[in-house]
C-alpha cells in the first residue's frame, strides 16, 4: 500500500488530497494544527492517520519526522500555507506579519522536507511536493502587488529547488494548484478542489528523476521561475 503524508489536511486542498488518496486505497498520514477541529477529515471514507502539527513549530516537525523515521513514505505533500496581508505596501511594512508568512509558506515546507527525507528514502516513489503558486513566479509577475504572498512563494520555489539539488535520491517538485475555490481562493475562483487535486495527483504520479527541481501547474504545464 503506498503512503502519502499531507500537511494542512483539515480543509481545502489538503482535505481533498486526503480524500482522493484514501479513495484510491493509499495510507494517508494527515497533519492538522488542531485535531479537535478535524471532523471533516475524520468523516472521509477510509481512515486517515491524524497527527497534531503546527508547521511553524520546527521542533515538533522534527519530532514527528523522528517518530515516523522508520516508515517508508512514498509522497510528502507540503500543503499548509496562508495568504497573509494583501494590503501591505512599500510605505507600510509590518515586518512581524511578513516574517510569519515566511515561516508558514517557506520555512515550514523546507523543515518538513528535511524531517521526512529519511522516510521518503525508504519509500518506493521518493517524492517531495510543495504546493506553491503561479504568483511566486517572477517571470509571470505582470501585475505587481501582493508583496508578502508572492515573495513567500518565490522563496519556497527557491528553497525547494535547492532541496532537489541537495537530495538527488529524491524527486522534489513544486506545484501550482490553480485558482481554487477554498477559504484562501474565495468563491469567485473558477476551479473546484476535486479538479485541482486530481490534476496535481496526475502530475505527482508522473514525476520522474528528470523532473526534480521543476515547477508545474496542476494541469502539467511547466512554469517559469
């Protein structure tokens, strides 16, 4: 039975990843910040293995990695993320708020990858995936604004690329889920979570060694840095 670990699995894209992998017979290891608020996750068909994890608590991430170190994990999906303040401008910078978004969107995924690199090495597929955003692409930034979110995702892309280069035994890639109807994406978003996740799962399933360190959209389109 293949094994996937998903962070932020109590809602939105993370919950949909858990649902689809469970339906397909995978063992799902799901992390949530507060298991008491994970009723939707517990209600999924199949049974996810739920672990409490605040992804910004890097010591807790390391402890969970050590706890599961002997487990062969095929796919790790660093999904947990936040949008952060959208109205920050060059004239009004909140350094603490900006730093917290970097902790969640950039540092936490890398800490997760480091904590589970050994377990991934024991798995058959050996795939580490971070959920990024097209908004993190410098080449495709034609609109400006969104300084905090864009920079945190651009930085995520950079650290994931380095992780891929530093860990040639693994396949590490970043994925853009599209504009998805979630709490973060809002009701106006054109893509439903099942469509986005189904697409990303196809991309993940098709990842090969030559794809490590690359950036893809949920439909498989390569994206520029």
